[in-house]
C-alpha cells in the first residue's frame, strides 16, 4: 500500500483532512520499525499509542514520540 492509498483509506474513514497525512506517515514509520531489527529497542509514546489502542479518530495526533533504548 502506498501513501496515497493510506491517505484515501483514512479520508474514507472520516478522519479530518489536516490529520490524514500525519496519520498515514505514522503508519509507514511504525510499519518500518516493526519490520526492523531495532523494534525491541524503541518505545512509542503518547497519542500514537492511545490512538492505536482506542481506534478513536478524535485521538489522532500529529506528532510521534520515540525513545531509543540501549
């Protein structure tokens, strides 16, 4: 799935246009982290986690907080 397909998916789900691009980019970043060898060394914090848990489109966030662990 490319970024345009992801953006269209979120628009179809009713997300606010201002939040759609950041949400799509977050999905791509999280997917890349999950597939990387560093996935056990990164902590994702804040609204990204809350949105993933709640699936509430009102919880969409425009930032991504990461901690890198040794």
